[in-house]
C-alpha cells in the first residue's frame, strides 16, 4: 500500500506541536542540555526507537533501520536555546531566564515527528536514517564534537539534511527556500590589543598613547576588504567594539578592539587572518608599541551540495506543490555549525519560513525576547524530512 506522507504527518501534527511546547518550557544553553535530551530520549523510548547518547548525554543520535541493508541519510536538529528572558506571553513560555528565541525547539519537534513516522514505516525503505539532536549551535558549537564522537560513522552517513525555521531569509511565510552552493558564511572572531604606556593626559610625551595607534589599525583593517581581496569575493569585516581608558585625563596602558570576519572561501579566510595580524603588528611597531592579535576560526561556511539541493527541492515541490518552493536570491553572512556536517557528507540546509505574524503585521526577529514561530507550518518540515529520507534510501 502506497504511503501518503502528508496524511501521516497531519495525523501526528498535534503531537509535533506538543513536542515543541514541552521543549519550549525547558530551554537549556550551550553544551549542557540534560533535560532536553532526557525529554528526547523519553519520546524515543516510548516509540521503541533506538538511540545512543554522545557528549556525556548532551547529544543524541537516533537510528531507524529499514527492511534491508542500504545507504544512510542523517537529519540534523539543533536543540539549544539562548540566555534571554522571554517576553512572548505564551502560556507555555519558559520561566528559567532562558528562551528558545531562535526556533530550535521547532527544529527538534519536527525531527522527532519525522522519527515517529519513519519508525512506523521502516518496512517501506532500505538502509538507515540517523537523526542528530545537537547541542550548542548558538555557542560554542556542538556539531564538531558530535562528529568527533562518531555520529557520522557506523553506518557511514552518505547524505545529511537540516533546516532552519523562523525567517532568517526574506521568504514569504509558508514557503521553503533552497540555495545550491554557498548559503551561509564562515564566522570568525578577532581581538587586537595595543600595549602602550600610560601617562597623564597633560604629559603625552612621557608615555605611549595606544589610542591613536589602534585608530590607525582600525582604518588599516578597512583596506583588507577594499584592496587585498578580489572584489568578486563575498567578504565582510566589522570592528564591533573598542575599549580603552577609565577617565577623561589619563592615557591608558592598553586599548583593544574586537570584531568579526565573514567569508565563504577557505583561502580568503586564511589570508584575511594573516593580513589582520600583519597590519596590526606593523602599525603598532611604527608607533613604538606592541600589538597582540587573537584570531579564532569559528564555524566554516555552509556550502550545500548543488545536485543534492536540487534533489531535495524536487522532493519539496512534489509533496508541497511548486507554489511553496523557491530559491534564495543571496546567501546570508550569518553563521551555522551545520557546516561541519556538510563537510563530512553531501547534503543541504534549507529555510522554512514560519515566523509568527502578529495582528499588526509585526514579525519579531530571531534572538528577540518576543520571537515566536508559526506551529501550523511544522508539518512542512517534517514532511520534507520523511520524503527525502525515504526516496533517497529507496533510490528514487
């Protein structure tokens, strides 16, 4: 008997929504998600779905095996929250000073829904489906530790898929958006500290003032993007804070700036890091001072496999209709550690546009204390997960 995926999803739609509401009440941060993973484990246990815990119980990998041996595809859902006091007024709002203000409760609920349907219909596909429930996407990154603990192996994952709900991209609510190739930027952090010699503001000649020096460095950094990188490259460098001094008449010993770099090409990324170091150290040297440069390579760029992205978009059109599917016009300079999974296996990350649209037409952005998502669109994400997993494993 042929399976009607949309009907299957609609049959458990209320359950998926309840998953989200339960998870919304218990937001947890970073790599410490004991209650969240306990809840996920309870749902999996009740449905006799096998799983194993990673990262000392703060990550979960569920596995559903089909009727015969075959390939392996993974569905990724990040499950962490943010340190934000919620102001939504929802009856299921969190009360612990944290909040699911980026929709990861929705990601987890949709993935749990897919797990239930795939498990119920495991006699209708070959191979295996893994579902990653991942901590720490917001900070400090949970994808890489899960990979290091073997989530992509035994069986080896051939394809991986994930989504982000809300409205990270300018897509009409109720639609899904795909982007073959570059979708989200690599995100890095830098800190530059200039070490001078403090003195009274009335006797600058007796010290070494780090403030003019660091101003020259900030100006110098602007030349990296405009003069040291191919104009065809997508690059962003922003100095976002500067700190130095403690009163109006004392020149400080040190001043520091911090900022972010966003890129899509690994070689460009490395060159920018080297240029920041060279410019900072040499300008400081010219002023007779030292500059200490810290550069942290954070998440790499999200690069979707072009062929598989087209495949997933085709599955979405087949199950949701052409009118629900569109292609994103430009990548985002935001970062996402889904990138690590996409470096291990061909895959795609797509957008589900389901922001909560209030009566006045207002949509609160991600990371706002009033952020909310439209639960009535969860069925779309779950249906795509199930459709892609089953079609891929059955060789369609």
